[in-house]
């Protein structure tokens, strides 16, 4: 792992993925990002075939679905998502909400950089292929 210190203003920000993602660490054994999600937004139910993920809510309120269990989590709420487990989240608040996520092995964080170029309403099949290329399968 590479030593790294970032201020709150550093790290590549990728916008347009249902909010924004600030990439903090990639290409090491672990990928780390902060994801900011507008009200009512979140991905469909999905799984990661070859990566374990974890998330810590920083602000706002999310409804997380994990392995069939649905829970609301606010700042300080945490979840661990083993590879192959169905999950999703949606911002259920009235303002932007954010969480820090990490994935191991690293690699999935590159999805956000490519995802920004696709419009789900026009490119659903391209989006599915992109997700699959990063080991993500949409299941709902």
C-alpha cells in the first residue's frame, strides 16, 4: 500500500453518477471513495462477484438492503458486504447524503470514472456491460 495524505479538498471528484464520488485510494489492495447521493437516488439491487465492500455513513439517511434485510442508517451506521451478497442503497432524506466506501481487492472504483459517460435511460445495455466488466451484476 502507498502512503498517502489527502486534505478534504483533494482526490479526484467524478460527478454525474447519481451524485458524486471522490476517489481517495485506488490501485492498492483496497479502493476507497466518498459517495454523495442526492435525495431519492441509489443503485438497483446488485452484487459484486469478486470484491468485498464496506461502508460507513457520514451524513444524511440511507435505506440499505443487504442480503434481504432492510435497515435505515444515518451518520455512524456501518455495514460489511461480502462478495456475492445482494445489496442496494437509496438516500431517503431530503438533502444529499454521503458515505465512505472501501472495496477489496481494489479495482471497482474505476467504474465511476467510466459510468459518468453513460445515460441509464438511453444506454441501459452499455451500463450493464460496464458494470459486468467491473464484476458487478445487477439483480433487481
